[in-house]
């Protein structure tokens, strides 16, 4: 299994090279330049740079050189682990990302766990009650929430629960100018601020996971090996959770990994709705002022996070499905050699 994963490393390295190239090219395709935006000539409020000052800064940061030369310099800096220096904030990009990354990871990881758990629970509930009124009502609710954009869900929750009822803070990640009695109190305050952004992301992503589990379980429950399990006298609880749900987890893991990009993209919008200090809000600010190094660093970190999630899903998929591991082992032993312990056994049971 490990050797099979190692064979895919060149594919991931090629993906990272493509991502790095796009990270370099896309910010430079936007109209204007960083110092045009910062100086206010691009319509934004900032320091009033003269034309000579703009030319000086363009030359100082190497933006007046050919694009190919700039790209080679960018690759050289990346090879040393240097993400560059922010034009606008006058600070190391690595330090800025390290400060903001934990907040985004908190939202994405919590929302992924909640949407995954809710999708499994509601999807299995609907699959086992196919055709009943409760199943149709659950299906309708999940489809509706799944089709509403995350930022609209966030605005609705913000107006209703935060501004209207005052149950949650309107913005931020924690209370400022507050002396907490303990780490537990500080953690509770952080979770209180993160509740609405996490709920927004969870509601936006639960619908697709619900449909996947519902349809997968609905198909699995009609398979021959499920009837064989019942004929053997296994309890319905064991059949559902040990055999049916385990097979339904395989496409669910793949879908969850594939949705990481959408989850991160949703976090960018949600953080701006709730003024949450994560990478999403920092990315918006960087686009606003055309801060190339900051944009490049944020895009690279988010892209690598998504690639890592896909790699983890690939490993878990092989771990959960013994048929894949047996096939890999069979191929590694060569033709004519039969792996021990895999012949004549129904792997689904």
C-alpha cells in the first residue's frame, strides 16, 4: 500500500508545480499593480505615492523585470522556504499566514466533522426509511440547504441569531480587551465566536453528503451479500452499521476530500461575512491592494492543504476497503502467485 502511494508522488509534485505557476500568474493578470492600488490611483485610499516613488518601489521589488525572470526568482525563494514580503503590510508573508491559518483550520475542520457526521446520520436515517414521510421531509430540507450559497446562509444566520436575537457575536474570533479566568473560559469564548461561521459552512456542505450516503446505502441494502448476512442470522444493527455503513463510507471519504476545495472556498466567503480573522479575510484584503506575495502565499498554502486532504483520503480508502489492499498485494507478488488469506472469501462480509 505504501509503495503504491509512493508511485503517486510524481503526480502530486506535478500538481504542486502547476499550482505554483498559477499562483505566480493569476495575481499579475489582475488590472493595476500593487503600488498603483496602494497610492490611491487605483481608486483605493492609501499613501499618496508619486510616479517616481511608484517606479522606485517597482524596481526595488523586481516588478519591472521580465515575467520569466520574476518567476525564476520566485521559485528560488520557494526552494528556501521563503514566501516573500508583503508589499502592503510590510511584513513577512509566512508570519502573517501562520497567525491566520489556525483560525481557518478551526472553521474548516469543525465544519467538515459536523457536516460529515450529520450527513452520515441523516443519510442513513433516510435510507432506512425510504418512501416514508419523514424521509421525504429530510430530503427536501437537505436539498434546499445544499443549494443555498454559504454566504447567504451566513447572512441569514447573522441577521437572525446575532443581530436579531443577540445569541452570538456579530464579528471577530474572540472577545478583545477581556481578561479570562482560565483557558477553558477563553476556549468557550472562541467557540462562541466560531459557532455561526461553523454552522454556516456545515449547513452548506451537509446536503451533498446526505444525498451520497442516502443513495449509497439505498443501493447497498439491496445487494445479495446483505440478504446473505440476514440469512446467516446477523442482527439488523450489525448488518446496518458493520456491513452496510462500512461500504457506504468509501465514496463518502472520496467526496469529503474532493469537497475540501469547496469547503476552503466557502470559508473565504464566510470569514468575510462574519469578519472572521482567517486566511479568507486576509485573501480578500490582499486582492484589494494587489499584494502579490501575500496572494501567492495564501493560494499555495490552501492548495497544499487540499492536496494533503486528497492524499489522506486515498490512504484511508485503501485502508477501509480490503479488496483494494488485496489487489495491490496481488499485483506486487507477481503473476501466478496467490496472496495468502484472500481467496474464496467474501470481503464484503
